[in-house]
C-alpha cells in the first residue's frame, strides 16, 4: 500500500500555519512527487471569513477577508508542473449546516462552484472536487447536502469525480479542543454499517470516491471498520480509499507527526481489507522534510525506506499482505 | 504599519523557554534590527520566585531563586549595541495583587524600582518602564496600582515614559490552561469603553503609552475595539500603540506562531483605526529565524517581503490604508 | 551534580515519536556519551499491544502488534559500542495492575523476563532491570508487584541490579491529558515519608536503586522531598538517585524541554540533599542536539557549558554545594 495523495491544509481549522511562500510550496510538491504522490486535495477553499483566493461570492455574501495571495492558482500550477491531479475542496461556512440550515450551505456553495469553475476550470490539473463538510453519522440533511453539492460539481465540470472523506464516530472522536484523547464509547460496527449503508445509497450516483479517515478508532478495531467501509463502497459502486492520517491522535499535543510504526500498521490493515489507494492528512505538516515539525522529515525518511523495500522485494508493487 | 518593538519573554508564564545563550541573543537582536525593530520591552523582571538578575530586594523579600545569568544587563547591552530603546518590565508577585493586596504589590515594586534604577539607570539604552500587571477590566484597586507604580517609575528616573499593555476581555480571553479557544461572551464595546474611560482618567498623568493586546477578540470585531482604544487614548493624551500578537490563539496547541495572513489583517486594521505604532508579543519565539518554532522563521520572511513591498510602493512609508 | 543516565522513551505514553532510524540513534548515543552519560534505561519494552521487539510472549498472550525493528537489540548494541550500561524496562499492560489484577501483571512479566534474558542476556551491555509500573503511593499490592518482579529479574540474571523511578504525589501530579499544570493539594512530606517507609521496607532486599522523578512538586518544596527520599533510601540500603526531568511541567504545551535555570536548580537541590547520581527523562527529546524540539539542543549547549565550568573550577568533580 502506497500513499497516492495528500490534502493541502490551507485553510486549517486546527493545525498551526507554516507561513510558507511559493518557494517552500514548490519544494514541497517536489518532495511529494518523489514519494509517489500524484494527487493533491485542497482541504477547503474557504472557511467562515477566510478564503484561499479572492472569491467574489465569498467576499460579497460571506464578508470574507481579502487574502494576500491566490493559493488555488498556485496549487493548480504546481500540480500541473508535477503532473498531479488537483481536487478542489469547497467552502465550509462553519455555521449554516452546523446550525441545521443545510440549504443555505448548499446555495452559497453552488454559486461558489460556478465561480470557481469559471475561474480555474480551464487549468489542466483541475481533476476533481472534494466536499469538505466532514461527517461521521447520518445526521440532519447530510445526504441531501452531499448529493446536491456533488451533483452540481459534476454538472458544471462535465462529470469530474467527487471525493468525500468522512470520519468514523469512534472512541478517538474527541474534540481537538478537549485534552482527552479517547472517550468511553464509540459507534458500534453494526451502527456504522447501518448509517453508511443509507448514506451511500443516497449519494451513490454522484459521489465517486470515499476515503474514510482512519484515526478515530483504536488500532485493534481499525481493520474491522476498514473492511466494512470497503464492502459498503463496493456494494454501491464507490471507489474506497483510505485517508491514513499522518498525525498522532494519542498524544497530549494536538497534533504532531505520527509514529512510523503506527502509520505502517494502518496501511497494512487497509491493504488487508482490500483497499487499493491511500491518501493522507497531510503531507506538508506531518510528513514533509521541510515541515516545522522535524519528526515529519524523519517520517518521510522511514516512508521512503519502506518504498525502497517494496521496490526491491517486488520489483514493482504487488497487492499482497506480505508486501508491507 | 510596521512593528517597531517587541517584548522579551523572559521570565515566561506560558511559553516554553528556548535556552538561548548570549550568542543566540546577539543574533536575535540583529534579526530584530534588520526587521526595523527599535524598541525591546522586558515582559517582567521577576515573577514569583524567579528573577532575571540577582535582585537583593526579590531575594530577601520574596525568597527568589538565584538566577544563573544577569539577563537585564545583557539585554541593556544588546539594546545599546543595536541602538534600541529598552523598557524595563517590573515584578509580578503572581499573588499579592491577584489576591486583592494591591498595596503589597506596590510596596515591593517600589523598593525593586529603586534598586533597579540604581543598578541599571546609568545604562544608555534604559529608556522606559513597563508595568507588567496585565489587566482587562477595572477591577480592584488597579487604577491605584498603575498610578502609584507609574508615578514612582517616573519619579526615580527623571520622567522616563511608562508603558502598559492591557488585554481586551473578549471572546478569546480564555486561560491558556484550558483547551477551549473561545468562550460564549466577551465584553461589549460599550462596557469596554466605559471601564477604560475611567482607567485612563485615573492614570493619564503618569502612564504615557498604552498598547492593547490584539488577540482576544474575533477578527471581525477587532477594528471596532482598536478604534475605541485609539479614541480613548487620544481623549486622555496617551499614545496608543497596538500590541499585535504574533502567536495564534485559534489553535489547540497553545501557542505557536500566527499565520501571516492574520497578522497582516490585524496590522491593517490598526492602521485603519489611526494607530501609528505596533509592538508585538513576541519576536523571539514567534517571528525569529532562529526560533525553535520553524514557522516563525517563515513568518519573518513573509514580514520582510511585506516591508520590501512597502518600500518599493511608497519609496518610504506612508500611512494610508492601501499601503498594507 | 552530573547526569549519568537517561531513559530511552520508546514506547512512549505521551511524548510524540521522533521517527528516528538507526543512524539518528547512533548519533544520539554519541551525543549522550559526550555529555557524560554512561547509563541508558529502556522506559518500557512493551505497553498494551505495542512492543519494542518481536516478543513471543507479548505477541501470543497480549496480541501485541509486530514491530518493524528490534529496538532492544539496537539499543544494546549502541550501549556496548559506547561503553554504557543498559537497563531493561519491563512490560506494562496498561490494564491488569491498573484494574487491580496485580498477579496477572506479574505473571505475564515473569514469562517475558525469562524470554528477554534468554534472548538478550548474553549481550555485554545488559546490566540491569527497570520496573516500569510507575507509582507514587502505597496502593493496592504494589509492594508485592515490585518485590515479585524484582526478585524474578535478579533470579534469572544472577542478581543484576533493579531500578525503580516513582513519582511524588505532589501539586503537579496532574494528568497530561488535563490542561491544568497544578492542583490544590499534594501529598504532605509526612505522608510521603510514611508510605515510602513502608514500601522500601517491603522491597529493600530486591530493589537496588530508587530514582524519584523530581517534577511533581513545586520548586520551593523540592529540596525537602529530596532529603526525605535520600534519608529513607539510606535507612533501607537502597541507592538514591534523582530522576531530574528535562521537560517543563509548568507550560500549557505538554511537554517541551525545560528551562536550563530550572534544571540547574533541581540538580543543585539534589546535590544539597546528598544525592550523588542523576538520571533524566529524557535525553533524546528534551536535551539532544538533534531533537525535533530545538530548545533541547540549546539545553544541551547550556549543560555542556556547565560541565566545562565544573571541570575548570574543580579540575575534576567534587561534591560540594558551591560546585553548582
């Protein structure tokens, strides 16, 4: 199992910013490429009043602040230079859908999607969409929100693929603003399966890829959840990837890079569950040689050694349990 | 708007120490100078039993531990070498005034001020005083404490200027020892104005400069608070600076360097509010190329690019909204 | 007072992993050696399902995950190369003894000790054992657990020394998963003395060295606790070392390297209490020039300057109060 993609965490909810300029981003895309990454996913193009480029829609309708640079353009250019696919993450108001007004969240995003496609749709690296409203359970009108947004994305873009990356409502689903790292009860396997069966049924025709975050359940339960995710995705014709988080959810500091042993174990479990592609949240803070967290550079080195082992063992990658 | 000054955060309440020796401090003062900083403010010369130099007063009366080096002397020398003004932050007992005994806090500080002026008053960089008891509201006998300490500082030093740096009791006024980053209610604009009107009235003759911390209110409310601060300071003849924090209050890790976009936005708002000088808390952890937090070095680079833009745009700095 | 030993914090409960490979560890042992460290103590060989080498006992009986490398072998080799003593930390289930089943904790560890000694007992650096179940009070059957494990360690290894490193139930004994750094009440000196008198009496024939952690009490109370620890250890014939923590317990970020001034103060207090040896938790994160926390490298430099001062002052180390 290899990591084929990474999120780009600008704008971040909870990971302190690295203050990189274009030069650092150019280098980072090269480091990604060298590690076999061919897909980058903008985590969200806007959040509340913050935006990644000067959007007329967000500025006018949401009162968004004017950003100093156009990150979307830069990321698209760097993706093109490195022959990568870029997925565009939508706008998260941080309030409308949270407070139950799903329609308003959809409405502002539809205008935003139109603007974005008009502005960047001709750039060659623009290869898909990412719906950034993260969920774990079938609550509210989340199915409608996903279906409406995905449908609109495909409509304007001649059917480009749509990705979602939900989380599992597990024992480690604890707010990053609480200090605990675990809670007593997580969702059961059965309940998770029931709810996601219904969600997938409602979005199956417009969402193409689901990549569950893999960090919210205990390591010993992970493989079972991965197997359910894969089997449900197969049932409804979605591609099932794993979003293998590269930060460590078990530590008091929220968050620093994960221990390589843990990442390896998660990738191995995904492989055993029959999942073929991994993406991660995210390369630039938690896995990059130029990350402000120096543990990340060492994680990169361990991962590169692992890729070398795969290559020398298999003379090319084979999807077998023992290859990891 | 440019940053003209920085605090020196030794002794720190809550920011882990960098363990720098004289060489690192020499380099840091040069980095500051290069970024246009001409004023350094010792955040506090003592806190509880910790002190920045061997004070007879604090050792005898507070049982302070013997420090390994004389930081005050070193900072004064480095300020002199770099042609900077040094403001001396007083002693914070961490208990007397907190428990309501304002007089005791004043008394120990008066003796301390006498000792300090006798020991360091002849050093050329000693250009002002900073009262380190941070407040946000008119509580207890804070007016008397400020007025008495400021008066004594000026008395012994032939009228050197006195600086305070209060915070706003806003939605982000949350203990660094809690994990939340916001709370439900902050002080209203009107209440803030009422209380600070009264405080300024009580200290107007002895405090010269007020630099409110700018990190405790939401970004969308900041400009309104800055305008009130400026207008109140004007009314009572105080200089109004902004203390533009260079750490990020919105993140679970408390605290790492701020995103450049946020700092820029805050400086811009201060400029729009008519404020002419900015200082920051603080350069060495959050903005220095040699900070242990590597995000800080990138913030330095972004800020230096911004200074270059100002220079090339204006061929010298002009105070206009568009210059930022 | 010098630091003669350090823990090796693999597997960690709460300190994010640095993802070092063999090269980084080789360098780190050299840095340790240069700083006078001659003893390394594996903090624990297994915790829950994580293990530092592929143990048949832990894999079979605890369902432990397969680790990617054999850390124990590597540490033993590096200790040998650097002429250091290696102490082996046992297995902590994280549950049996915590839930009151002390016998089960002892039973699995006895089998584990047998396996470990058979596998690594012939390596020349294997010089002692460390019982990793950390305690601060006489609770449950902790005396029996310590005595049984220590006895078994000595039995299989022809009497190699056994080390424990308890903590003091002081005002800073606060969970790393809470944000507070202090609590209202800590154990009293008298109560601490009473309970440890009883514990030492129960383990005196099989535990050789006790190194209390020095970070859970206030700086002003520390010397008194150190004196009690030393006097109790003397009474029962145990060697009394201090485990002088090199991370800072007073900060919101849990945990970054300690301020040099604080470490120096603690070492000085231990010296005044008549303690002759210090170990630390731990070098590689908090004191190493290659730590991901750059404050650690500066702490190393400050400590090396201190060693130089000791050398030049004393032309060799003498145990006097003024030497620090």
